C-alpha cells in the first residue's frame, strides 16, 4: 500500500515538473513573439516615416502597399536613367553626361526642346541662343506655332497632336513602333529690333514622346530639374515631345566677342570643374604639352602657386557670368 502511494506521488511530481516546463516554454515563446512584434512595429513605423508625401497615420498593410508601389516606381525610373546614360566606350570618362551632351549639341548645331502635344514649349536648352538668337526664357511657356510661318501651323500641329496625350496609351508596343517623330519646319530667328523683317531658319525635329511623371531625375540638360521645380505638378499624367532640333544649314552665331589671335596665343576649353576639354593646334609649342597629356586633368595642376589666386578669380567669374557647362579661353604667352 505504501509502495502504491509512493508511486502515485512520484507520478504527480513528474506531472508537475512537465507542467512547469511547458509553462516556462510558453512564457519564453510569448516573450520572443512580443519582442518580434515590437521590432516589426518599429520597422513598419520607420518605413512609414520614409514614404514621401505622407502626412496621415496609416495602418500596416497600407504602409507596406505604398512601399511596394514606391519601389516599383523607383525601379522604373532607375531603368529609364540607365537607358539614357551615355555609353562610356565613346564618352570620355572625365565628362559628365551634361557636359558631353552640351559639346555634342554644339558640334551638331542643335538644341534640346520639350513640347506638349498642343505645342506649348516647357523646356529649351541654352544652345538655342547661339543658333536662333532666342533666350530659353523667351521660348518657355510660349506655343511653338507662334514661331512658325502660318502655312506650317496645320502640319506641325497635326504631327504633335495625333500622338496620344494619355500616358496610359504609351504601352510597350507603341514605344517600339510609333513613338519616334521627325519633321522639318521653319522657326523664326530672334532679333533685338522688332522692326527688322522676320527671318525663318529651316530646322529638323527628331524626338520621342515621354510621360512627364516618368521623367528620370538625371534627364540630360536639366529637363527633369525644370519639371520638378515648377512644371511637374501642373503636368502630372501628361505627355510631352522631347526632341533634338538641328539646323538644316548650320550657321553658328558666336555670342562671345571675336578674338583676334596673335602669334603666341592659343585657345583651351574647360569643364565647370576646370578640367581641360580642348586644346587647339597652337598650344603644344607654347605650353609644352600635347593635348592627350592634359585632357581630363585639372587646369590648376599646371599653374604656379603664386598664380592660383588669379586663376580662381577667373574661374569664379566664368561660373557667375557665363551660365554654361564649358568655358573657352584664349591665353596669350606672357614673357
């Protein structure tokens, strides 16, 4: 009898031990689960604060959905940016996209323009001034048709307006087959004296239609910056025509003063960071360097330490007064 009671007591003690172990495990699991939930809530809250343009409190599922939407949009823009990146195998590595594009436009006698499908001009690159004598600010917010002969209004308007104005219509198939547009027309030259007779220059437009809310941040020549600062909110979900415009008969007009070259002068061009872009044929005998030795290097590396202050002032003057991506100087030999 005593043995039976002892066995029952032993079994009871064993059950108590098992219950205590199970309880301890549950407590441990609950603590781990609570810690995991707290950490998850902190991460969700932090993610919610990182979403752009969010001012109200959102639940977890909304935060996650908006994060997914943002990442999808970011991936699309990144893909567009990569596709517009200039290939390094034919662009010098020391040039930015903007500097290289500016040099190419100057060499091709061309400029960039962005036009809405109704003809309203929303962006023009600086190189239009040297080609057509218009300031970009004189063209922006104007209608392209105002600068064309009357007999060309209908044809150009049809060319722009026949393409879809809804970004949803710019599907992959459309982008492959019908997105590019080319046409020629005559554009009015700028003039200081309004009494002068109108002069029209024949030009060729070559470009593509783009959705404004998909313009990547690194779009060449600052178009994205213009849209983000002032125009993007007004043109959400609209389409514009982004084109390169070239003169049919190049007549490059120099906007800088004509320089009378003397025997001991040469011309060199620098980037905004004062790296050499160009040396003319007269430079090597004067400075003792061949072009390939200095192109892409800093101009500051070749000046005497006593002259660096003067050079810095010249650099600052160019930055403040030229507002271009490159600076061209004529350097006389001082003995």
